[in-house]
């Protein structure tokens, strides 16, 4: 009887040890989650932009911007997102610029902050920005550069991307 008890005890201890060794899953969002550390040794990966636009990653996925052209309205909307593009990131910016490369040369797109009463966002505290340009109705694709932007206290310079591919 002692032998059976001893075997059961060893078997239980072995199962417990194996269970603990295999329990190295990803931490849940918002629970001590250090995003920069998580991706330090991973290959870059893709996050689907929620509005179907072009996703632009800033840094080591510190934040994201999604750009979406409305050719009919001749506008481009930009939304800022936290890592993984799961939540909007409100910005204190009133505007920012993107340089679009066209055959005729570079064209400046000025994105102005958009207030949204439905979400409580206002200029100076919003995740959404809008730029207007007549040529957007003619272009399905273009290369662009975000010359400089400060997001979450970090400065990003010369961020290149393509519309609609992103970076």
C-alpha cells in the first residue's frame, strides 16, 4: 500500500512540475504588460487596421497610425492607436503633416484634429485627424513620409509608408 501511495505521490509531483513548466503564456493586456519588451526579440508582425486603411507602425510597436483615403470626399482620415491597434490613443496635437510623393513632386497633407461628440474627443484630446486634398480622388496609391511626430513622449522622424500598404 505504501508503494502505491509513493507512486501516486511521484506521479502527481511530476504532473505538477510539467504543468508549471508549460505555463509560460502571454500576459493579458493591461496587466503589467511591457509591450516594448515583448517584441524585443520577435519578428515584426501585422495588426489589421480597424477601418480597413493603411497601418503605420511607430517604433517597436509603441503606437500605430491608420490612414484611410475617401477618394469621393477627397480626404484622408488618420487615427492613432495604442499597441496592437486595439484601443484609440488620444493625442494633444492640433495638427501634423505628411509629405506625399507624387509624380509632380512632394505634396504636403496637413492633418487637423477632429472633435467627436459621440466619444467625447475634442481638439487637443483626440485620436482622429483629417486632411483634405483634391488629388486624392485621382490616386489609388502613393508613397509618403511622416517627417516628425511626437507620440507618448517619443519623437519619430522620417517614417516612410505607402498607401494603401502601410509600412
